[in-house]
C-alpha cells in the first residue's frame, strides 16, 4: 500500500493483504515517536526544558523528563539565597546592622552576622575623671565623676578622687 507506517503481509486464509500499523515505539521515554506515511518511523529527542531557570532539566530513557529544583545554597552565611524563575539563583548580602552604635557589625561567611560589643575601646576617652559607657541609641556617654567630698574630679588630680 506504499504506506511506510504499515507492515504489509499476505494471509492466504484472509484472501488478501494485511496492513498492520508499524510499531514506532523505541521504548525510550526521551523521544517523541511518530510515523510519516512517506518516511516511516521517527524518534525525535524530546526537549525537557520547562523554561524555568530554577530547575535542572534532564531526561531519563526509562522515565522521561525530569525538572528538579536547583539548590541555590552557596554555603555563605552572609548571603540570602533564592531563585527567580527567569534569572536563576540570586545571592543578596545580608544586612548585619543591629542599629546599636555600641557594636561593630560584620558578617562571617561561616557563622553569619556578628555584632561584637566594642564599648570598652570605642568609648574610652582616656580621661580618668569620666565614667565611660555606650548607649545603644546615643553612642558614647562620658559622665564626670564626683569625688567623695562632693567636688568635681580634676584631671590634674584624678587619683585623689578615686
């Protein structure tokens, strides 16, 4: 019958030709199997790309297309890791600012945000007549000391006041 999509044979008991459909299934789930009357069977590789940059796309001959979520974790505690469908993995720096002027804020890639207290070195005015402290909102505060006798500490004679 000149049709490449049939397997032709004659069967004397049926008194004629038999045209069975050709089996174009190559048993590979990664191909699209079809038949063209003139060209016969074709097994065209499938495209498993789902258009999502947040998936790894691949094909397994036994089970077909797979679209698995990508792991955007860069193992850096100083980034927030996420995925955007049309861009892929995105890594944004974390903000370690604790809004406390008495701390030194930074990020360590292994442990993340560190808000180290640096009150003692930050607020030391090297004046023995002041009590130095740090207020989280205001910053360094230097309060003049009063001597036991009620007089104000004198920088030149601070030891007599202690």
